[in-house]
C-alpha cells in the first residue's frame, strides 16, 4: 500500500474516500500523525487513484460559490411607505365607497371610454388612489405598507416611487387597451402587483444562481401571488393585476441594472424623483377636478 493523498481535514478525506469507492478502487484511511489523515491504495492503483482525487478537487475548487455581497444601501428617509398608505386612507375618508353619483369617482375613476376616446389619461393615475369599499382599501394598505417599504429600501424613495408610478400607469393603460370601451376600474392593487413584480425581478437580477431555471423563479413567484391574491372577488380586475405584475417584472429588471443602482446614493436625485412622482398625483387630480 502506498499513500497517495494527505490532509488535515476529516471532511475532505471522507469525500475523497467516497470518490475512490465510487471508482471501484480499494483503499484505506490511515493516520500517520495526530493531525494528518491519509489515503493509501495498492501500488498498481496509485496512478488511477491520484487522477480521481485530483479531478474531484479541481471540479470542486470554487464550490460552494461565495455568497453575494450584502447591499449596504439604505434610504435616509424611512417613512415614505406609511406616508403613502396614510394618503390612501385620507383620500378614502374623503371620497367614500364607489357610488354612481359620487363626484370623485365620476371625475377620477378609471374609465376606458374616457381614456381612449376622450384623452383623459390622468385617470390612469387618479384611479390608483380610489377604492370601491373599505375592504378593498384595507387589503391594499395591509399588503402595500410592507411591499412599499422593501421597494424603497432596495431602490430608494425617489427611484422606487417613480418606477412604481410609471409601471402602474402603463399597466393600467395596457389593461384599458385590452378591455376596450366600457371598462371601469379603481384601486391601488395595480401598483401592489407592480411592486411584487419589481421585487421578484430585482431578486433574480441581484442574486442570480447557477442554472437557467432561476430565470423563471420571479415569474413563478409573481404568478403564485396573482393566483392567491389577485384573481378572486366580485370587483377584482384580473387584467390590471396581471399587467401590473408583468410590467413590474420588466421595471424591476431595468431598475436593478448597475447604472441605476449607482444613482441610489444621489440624495438630490432621489428627492427630485420622489417629489415629482408625488406631484404627478396632485396634478392628475387637478386635471380631473378642473
């Protein structure tokens, strides 16, 4: 018997022993000293055993892969999420439930005919702030306060909110185009599913793993959320939820690009984008009520 491999790592010697066993090479584990373990094989199998051990070590040289770097970015202002949810509650206290004679809903609710034929695109924004009833509001608020918090923690208040407004508005527009005339909608849920899409896609882009199946994981996660939360109910707008999720996935993929992430630390840019996004809502309601 000749010694072909030595190490002080008991786990490694066990793995190498398994490799030789799988290759059908008889061997023994020896202990030449208190801190050294060795593999010994018959002399006629020494060369083949060395090749098996070297191949195993080479294949596993960089395994397991290093953990992704922890993102140290955090926004300076941490209360934007509850601020937005609070604004939705205040709007509901003023507008109440969706009633045919309500001036608020007549002016700001999503109306595909008014949008496509009347050019009232501000409804794509104002409809996000209206809710059909208190249960509709509570569902969006309870889920939204956590999802928005995570979104702003990843992208910052300005980039996150601007990306969300753009994604939700585009999703509403696509939903209107698909439904055609006579479709009405309200609620922040389009934005909620856009956030789900952004967070899912962001996770894929930032923490991509080995294997192509990881590419489908954000989509599968988002579709699972769509099935659980966005496809049932008397007034559920499945199209708005679906397009919110899809546009959110695309938005998240774009926002997780290195060029965008490098802009997160710019306080003036984040402030400018956040103020602009909030102003869009005010301006949209001025157009609706003007």
